[in-house]
């Protein structure tokens, strides 16, 4: 019997996530502007890392920079907005 599209996608995701630490990894499905995608590709190539690694670095570095501008209560409010899962 042929697989449905949903079954094909589920199998792909299961295979794809085998190399990723599933304890902390989360799937992020989104569309971004073409200019942003091109910039991400260029930056990743420049630093010789994957686009995933580049995006993670950019996000974590941006958060660190933001946190340095906040006092303790502002940081608490920031972290209370969205709890890590």
C-alpha cells in the first residue's frame, strides 16, 4: 500500500532528526525574506558553518547583547515571557 503524504513527511522527519540532539533541538518551519536568506547563506559560507549553526549563533549573540542592556528585573521579565520547553 502506498504511503500518504503525511506518512512520507513523518518518515523524513524521523530520519532527518537522527543526527540531532532531540533533547534540545526544536523544529522551526518558517518563511523568510529572500534578502535575509541570501545574507544567511553568505554569512554561513564566510564562517564555513551550516546555515543552522549560523542562525543559532546570530540569535544567541543577539540575546546576549540585549541582556547586557537590561537590569535584573528587566531580565526576569524577559525570561518570564517565554519559558524554555
